[in-house]
């Protein structure tokens, strides 16, 4: 994976993370993770953007009315991996 650990503080708006995945920054502290076909895989959130806090990986629930937390992680890369492999 070629994503730098410092993504949140100096985050690019868009990027590719390999394995057919890409991300788009939606606002400070929130990224949408998509597959190559454009379908949304999930979201990575840094609740306190710019701080040294952790990252939360989320998926839309099957009923599409709420989000299901996949987990909380220390790094952006770990949060991405949780979405990729869950």
C-alpha cells in the first residue's frame, strides 16, 4: 500500500491505494473509499481532524439507514485494510 501515515493532516483530496481501491476526501476528517467500478466500499473518519487521534472505518448497513462501525484503528492504512478485507 502506498498511502502515507500522515494522510489526515496533509490529506490529498483524491488518491489511489492499490488493489483497485481509491479514496476521496469529503471534508476534514472524512474519506470515501471506492472500488474500481465506482461502488462505495466504506468510509474512514478521523473524528478530531488534524489531531493524533485514531481512525474509524465504517460501512453502510444493509438497510442503508445507518452505518456499521468496522473498527477503530491507530493508522489510516489499518482502517483501509479493515474495509478491504472485511
